[in-house]
C-alpha cells in the first residue's frame, strides 16, 4: 500500500478475471474490485481486504468499491463478512460503495444486506 493522499499500490495479484487496486487516501483506504469474485479469485480479494488492518493504526473506515464487479458468489460474501468482522475487531468500519447489481442481488438473497454497510 502506498502512503499519502491518492496514492496507488499495484493489485496484490491478478488472474485475468479479477483486478483489485488499493488506494490510500487521507480519509482511509478504498479497495476497488473489478471482474469476477468466485472461489478461484476470492483469495485476491481476501488478501487486499486484510491489508488495512495490518497497519499500526487501523483506519476508521475502509471502503470497498464494487461498482465493476461483474459476477460474485458465496466466496465474495464470505470475504466481505470476514472483513466486516475484522473491521469491528479493530474498531473500524467496512463500507461497501457503489455495489453492482450482481453484488446487491447476492446481499439481498443471502439476507446479509442488513449486516453490511452499503452506500451508493
């Protein structure tokens, strides 16, 4: 993760179906996710979601931008719920921003839309 406002770090990994970019901003990190999240690609997301809480001072809010997610299954759900629990354990909040229709559908069908904070 780079430091400063608006800094960018390369994706932790790419397999051609998922891209994850961690942006460090003065108001906390934003993790941008694009492509497909399934059991094969979820480890890339899990790795990125673990980075903010590895810092000496955890951020107050970690935003996960899901606007460009084209497909997601229960692997995505598990990664997000685990990140929410990790955030709460560190006194932080996880905020899903601009979720795609596929993400919204998964959250609603699974019944966890009330457990995860969503904006946009």
